[in-house]
């Protein structure tokens, strides 16, 4: 009995909605519908850069600038368009090594690169690391087809909600009427490789072995629909 009551509580089956105009009680059924699709990514956003530590702030900044300059030259020589790379963060701050009781400065800078041809990933990463990049903030995979499939999965979600409403109504020997309220929450679950240091990463190994696993992007919609219950 408790399981039965919990199920009806979960789908929020209610008969107590009140019409605003004449206070007539309108029976309703409130359900959730889901729609999703998985697609292959066709481009990536890479955020990486350099981080240098030195007791001299000027030296740390100079070394970091030299690496970033080399990275930009690598990007310019690649197939990446000028509009597809941008400086993201520039930092210079003082820190302390409490074990050695020494102060030092950290200079860092990151560049965001939109790589529209994933086949170039291995060679570009290897060249950037050879240039001195030692900090990968993240690699996020995306698809240019996301919007194309958005309408399709929204329709799937609404049909899923309608089917659920019809099932509950049928169990009560009733029918559903028009939709009274629709609300949705869509999201894109894109695979992401998170931050890593590249100090132990071999540029030669990157050039020889596949290090990219793009996986799939899941586009999902969750819709809540309130139907009239007849």
C-alpha cells in the first residue's frame, strides 16, 4: 500500500487544481517526460597554458611570456583560425613553500583554443607541449549539431509525458484532455577531460599514440506536463 501511494505521489497525480475564473475544480494529471539523444562531437575547446615558479617575479613572468609566445606561434602555424584562440587568464602572484620556508612567485597564463578538426588534436597538443606548455586546464568536446537535434528530443519528451499520462488515466478508466502547463529543463552532457599537469607528458608519445577519446555527447530534455483529466 505504501509503495502504491509513493508511486502516485511521485507522478504528482492530483484532482484539486482550481480554475481561476469560476472556482471549478479541474481534475489534472501531472507527469514528467524525457527525451535524449547521443551524438559524436565534431570539435573541441582546449584550455591550456604555462605556469612558471621563481623566487624572482620578473624572471617568472619573462619565462612564462616566452612559452606563451611560442605556443601562439604553434597555433598560428596550425589550421586553427585566428578567431578560434584567445588568452583566457593571466596571473602573477606570490606564494610560499611552508616546508622549505621560502617565498616564490607564480606566473601563469592560459589560452583557449577551439579546434574544429579533431584529427589535428594529437599533433597540435604535441607541438604545444614541445613549445613549453605544462598545464592543461581542460578539453571539452562539443558538436555543431546540438541545436539540430534539440527540437527532436523536445518532441520525444512531450510524447513520453503524454504516454505516461494516458497510462495513468487508463488505469482510472478516464482519458486525458489538453495540456494545461508545460515546463522543461534541457541540458547537454559533454565529455570533458579535466585539468592535468604535463610535466611528465612526452610530446613524442603524444605524436605516436592516440590520446584522444572523444566519446559521445548526450543531449537531454526533461519536460513536465500538466494534462486535463476527463
